[in-house]
């Protein structure tokens, strides 16, 4: 009998309750007091004030299941087995209470005792200089040294600018050759889906000062993040996060609505997975109060929804369909997130309105793009001007255009696109007779990329460029 996603969530939270953690509800996807962050992207993000000492936590040990959005992963969605733009992150946190030894031991205990994961399939990474973590894994846990892989700063050290930071240790599961890339040098850290990273243990033990010194924190913290969908993939032994119980529910419905079969055509499968992913994000974003717009969070929502709608076209949908699909997301998730059920009608209405609005320009935009591609005459880069036209006249977010071009092996001149945005901004400014730069602080175009780029990324060491 395979564990369902809801059961895994519950097991995790109750496990940490047995270790005297206080269970807190997921915070909203909209950060409460944090201007540096567009959307919550990790379990620790809403708890930041407890880590910095700005606020006193209700208990020194806390456990949560946090809704997260990571748009920087958007281009990987549907292509890797393990990335979604929306996912749930389980975590246990210590605010100056327990530290490395407990965090490692409990993670191991949960995996091997509570979930009964086979030990011989588990691997860990540590930060190259973290001998303390090595000793705990090797001596206390008894993990063979070959399965403790030392990694560099980029992968296993968490820091954002100055302040609290520290090494981390990640737990991986070897899913076996059938999920791998088959290359002879395929090993942990390979970008394929064989060794799947599912848990990140962050040991916040330093405070980085302005001279770049790492000073030892008197009271170090623990922050961990375990991907619920990834753990479900492992426990259910399915190919990817879209095939786990709660998400498959949506995927199957999309297939039945579109009259397509999953697993028959790799290109269609990508579209099916993209829609499955994006509608989840959209449903949760709307339930947390985000509305489609041309800036900030609203633009993230719009991008996801429009990208989903366009993949619907690839599957043969003739009109709006996403609001219907959101019903399936709500069915699978309302027990854990009652707000979904409470706002069901509202969520569907918002999605429907935005879908209909986009529907009006989508077909024409697609034709226009075909025209542009013909005019490119075999060159591989669409001009910024053309991409801007698609954005401005047809409502195509840049990543939608990029996505479409990529299917033809083509790309877009992104710098020139941004220049076009700037130019548009200046024109609008002149037209308004507004010469004061001040008034432009709220400008939608500058805001949209600035906001997205300054997104606080938690311990996700961003290796993908943020996209508009
Ligand atoms: P990856 O290297 O696979 O992109 P990450 O190192 O960026 O993951 P962390 O920032 O360490 O991820 O987040 C902690 C955990 O959250 C990960 O170990 C994983 O289980 C989960 N997670 C991260 N990003 C995603 C995503 N886009 N979709 C689903 N789960 C995710
Ligand atoms: Mg990683
Ligand atoms: Mg990680
Ligand atoms: Mg990542």
C-alpha cells in the first residue's frame, strides 16, 4: 500500500510533534511584511522574523507545511521530473534551540523509520569544509563515507548578502537506473532525475559581516525544507511529480477534457504537465488573494495562466478550460487548505475572466508569431521589437514567447525586448507630461522585472536567470 501525499504530510508534521515541535499552519503565498520577496518560496521565508530575532517565536521548535511558488523554475516544469512552480515544503525549525546533530538524526529517523526508505538508496551531500556534519553522518548515523558527498559553496552553503548564513546538507534518493540519463559519469548532482534531492538541512551557524568575516552565531538555528511532492514521487515510485496521487487527479482530468492520452506523445505530455502545474499555482495564488495584473505578483499569476492557456491550444482546446480544471485542484487539496473550498466560486470566476480576456488576443497573437518566424528567414533570434509587439498588443508575456520559440529551436533578443519596454515607458511618460522620475516608481514595466529579479530566493542558489 503506497502512501498518499496527504498521509506523508501528516506523518512529517506529527513526527516532529513527537520531537516537541509546534505545528503551525502554512502562511499565505503573499509575504506579510517582507518587501524583499514577491512570493513565499520556502518554508523559512515566512518565519524570517523569528530567525533574525525581530519577533519572538511561539516556541523554539516549529514544524510547518508551507505553500511555495518558484517562478525561476518555470522553464524546467514539465521537462524534469521534479520541478513545479507550486509545491509544498515541509520543514522543521529551531530558533536557537537544537542544532546539527538533532537535525540530522531526526531527518534520518523520519526517512528510515517512519517512511521506511531503504537505507542503501539514500545519499547525502555536505558542504566541503563541514567536517562536523561529516562526523555526524558517518559516526553517529553510520552512513558510509562514499555516500557522503562534499560539495562547494554554490550547492551547499546558504547565504543571502549579509547576516545569518551557514552550510547545508542535502538528502538524495537514488531512484535507480531506469530514471537516469544513462551517461557513464551520471552521479549525485547530475541534472537528470535518477538521484533526486528531496531534503535540505540548513545549519545557520554564522553571521556574515561587512568585511566578509563569518562570525560564529552564539545561538545557531536550524531550517530544513523537504519537498512534499518529491517525497511522494519516491514513496509512490512514479516518474514525476505530476503522476503522484493528488496531482494525477488534475492531470487525468485535463486529458479527458482534451481527449488526449497521457504517455503517448512526448510533446503533448509536456503540455499536459505544464497545464497541470500552472493551474495548481494559479488556483493557490488566487485563493491567497492575488489578482491578474501587469505588475508584481499579479503578473506572475497572469504569466502562469496565459502560459497554461496557450499549452491548452497545443492540446486542441478551443476555448477557456482552465477554470474547470481548477475544480480538480480544489478537490484534491481542500482538506489541507480549506480556503480553497471557501473561495471555490471566486477562484473559478477570476480564472475564467482572465482566460476569456486572453482568448480574445491569443489566436491573433499566435498568427502574428508565425508571421514573425517566417520573416526571420532561418536566423535564430526574434527581435526585441517583435517580442514587444506580442507583449503589448497581444498580451504575450515574454516567457510565453520564449517558450513558443524554443519549440522551434529559436530564441528571443531579451535585452532588446527590455529596451523596448524602456522606450515605451519613456513615451508614456512624455505623453503624460510627467518628467519627474518619482512618479515612475510605480511604473508597471520597470516594476515587473525589478520585482522579479530581487525576489528573495531562500536557500535556492539561483542558477536560472529570473525571467519577466
Ligand atoms: P533543485 O536543486 O532540485 O532545484 P533546490 O536546491 O533549489 O532544488 P531547495 O531550495 O534546497 O531546493 O528547497 C528544499 C526542497 O524543496 C528541495 O530539496 C526539494 O525537495 C523542494 N523543491 C525545491 N524546488 C522545488 C520545485 N521547483 N518543485 C518541487 N519541489 C521543490
Ligand atoms: Mg539543489
Ligand atoms: Mg537544495
Ligand atoms: Mg532549485
